[in-house]
C-alpha cells in the first residue's frame, strides 16, 4: 500500500462534496441590483430614467409623483419577455485529462435563462389630494437558468480526483453534469401619496415580498480512465475498498508478528529497530482505517450526485418617497427599506456537511436572503411641452444586507446606477423615448463564483407609446444589457492548481403594456 494512495482518498471526500456546491443561487434579475429587479414597467424599458417622471408607472419608480395625475382610476398592465445567457470561460490544468477535451485546459460553460412571462401591474386611484396605490411585480429573479453541461467547478472537482489517481494508473476522466436554478420574488406593494401643496407630495407604503426558488444539480456517469479502459467510479471504489481491506489485514499480521518478537525480550529492552517497525506499522494501520472511513463517505456519490432543493419565504419592508415641482423641473426621491428574507429549505440535503456552503440547502433550515435597501433620486426637465429629459441615480445598500454565511461581506462595495433618457411627443397620439443606464457592482474575486454571479454593465432601451383613445395607451419597448467581462483567479478547495474564470452575460428584453385611465 503506497502512502500517496492513502492521501488521495483522504482528499477525495472533500473534492466530491465540493461538487454539491452546485446548489448555489441562480438569480435571473434583468435590471437593478444583485437581488433586485427595477424593470417593472414598459415605460422603464423605453427609458430607464423614470425616477422623477410623472406617470402611472411611477407607482413603482416615483410613487409620490403619481399624486399629480388627474383624479380617477389609473391602471397599467405590463408583460415582458426576457432571454439571458451566462458564459463562463474556465481554465484549469485538470481539464486536459478529460476524455472529451482533446488535451484542452480551457472550456466554455454556458447557461441559458428564459423568462417568457414577467408580469407587472400598477394601479392608482386619485381623489383630490390623495392617491391610493397598488403595485404587483417580480421584484427579484424572474425565470430559470439552465447549464445543460454543468459548470467548471463540477468538472474541475472530478478532474482533480483523476489527477490525484495518476500514480495508480489513471489517465483521465469523464463526467456528465447538469444544473438548473429557478427563482421568483413576487412583490405586492400598497401605499398612499398626499399632495401637501400644488408643488409638493409625499408617499408612504410597504411591500410584501414572497420568494419561491428551486435548484437542481446532477453529476452522472463519473468515469476514471485507465490503461485497461474507462472504469465506472463505483467500480473504482470497489477496487479501492478491496485494496484498503487487504492493506489493513497485512498490517494486522505484521503487528502481531512484531509484538511476538518483542515479547521475547525483557520489558523495555527490545531492540530499537523492532519497536520502530511496530510503531510504523501501527501508524500505517491507523492511516488506512482513517482512509477507509473517508472512502465510506464517498459511497454517497457512487452513482453520481443528484440534488434538489425548494425554497420559500416572506418578508416586508416600508417605502417612503417625495416629489417636488418647480417651474419646468420635477425632482423626486424614494427609499425602500431592507427586506428581511429567510428562505426555508425543502431539500434532499438531510444532514450537515463538512463544507459549510452545502448547508445552505439543508432540509428544514432557513437561509438569509435579504433584499437590500434602495435609494433613488431623479430629475426631469420639460424642455418644451412636447420634450422631456430625465436623469437618475440608484444606490443599493448590499453591504448592509444579510446573506447566507455573510456573503455580503465579500463585496468591495455597494451597487450603484446612473441613468439618463428623453421622451418626445411627436403628435398628440404618438410618443417615443429612449435612455441609457450604467450599473456598477462592488465585486471581488472572493465573492464571484460560477454558480451565481453578476457583472457590471450598461443598458439601453427604447420604444414608443400610442394613444388608441383618450383613455387607452399602448406601450412597446426593447431593452438590452451589455455586460463587462470579469476576470478571476482562484485556487479551488483541496487542489493545488489555480483556476481562471472569465464571467460575462447577455440580456435582451421585449415588452408590451397597456395604460388605462377611467
């Protein structure tokens, strides 16, 4: 029995358990912060700078300003369709051992996130100085993301095992991976705005947030390639168990024989070489028994990894706002307090694991997933009766939220956004608008991982509104986000090789909505 062989199996337990980290979150937010969607209307898609605009969509973006709409019932129905991709270009020396990788050390892993129906509803009833308001929307998540071939951390874990087994004749590996996450955070907001004067209004309300998420990860058909051909991982475990059992038996025989020799000498007078050989054999046996226990833990992964987790939770947070009009200008601000969210797990992970991140999905546990507080401020300038120019700023207080295992502490800073846009009434019926938004996340190498990631970006949107009648207006828009590429160097758990990841995403949204005044 080779000492290196023993070391291999002591480490393999941690490596295969690390694969279970695939159950990390897969948020599919389309615009806004790490856990917040700000695209709550087609008017926003047409022009993201809506923080000081006065319209029915302001029930979400500028609720205090809605008080300046005419008396009556105002409704806005919105439907968005989003398509997003996530691409991770991973470089790891162990990939060269992959039977399908043709010696390459760099692989691309792509996930596709589709959200065919993202609904939202804004409603307001204005009477005199009061405006009673309701908003429903998907304020976080909004779809599912699927990696049909798994992700780099899946394959690198299996590759690390194959590399450790090379002294035993392993020449490569093969594995089939899969990962999918689905997440929806439904927001229900109720509040009221009041006009203190013809130029000043204030707002107070609260949002109830209901979160629903599910995650699935699969790692099947793990193979170890040898000179005799590819061997199923289960077969390899059987062979290893036989080898270890044989090694323990040999140690027992050696210990008994050495003890017999030593017993022939008076107490404490046995030759030093005999006592040293006995101590060494006993230590080898203890190491073998420890490896045997680690090998027993690997039995869970004999047929691969199949993990499922469903999460749900409820939170509530106040919202306040203010709007002030002066001449051709309108200024507004809004503050959404932090939403304390605890997502309860219903999962196949029944017992605590040695790797803490796996415990995020332990059955029956509650996971911290706060939606961060958000401050927005905006301005609108009515250049002339038919043209308006908008600007805004968003600050998400990510560092003050509480996420599982305090992931928020790994960020370098909070998320911020700046946006600008314009709107032009071409005729009494036809209106066009467009705008830009820059989003910057406070990312760090420690925070980023290929199971859940965001990337700083800039977004453009444009569209038009058409008044079918004096009471009905149709909005259509296109909204596209162009992401940066984040480059990361990390050393995965229980490996001696540096992995390099390039993270990027794409996002395209099309929306249609109807505004109604009664």
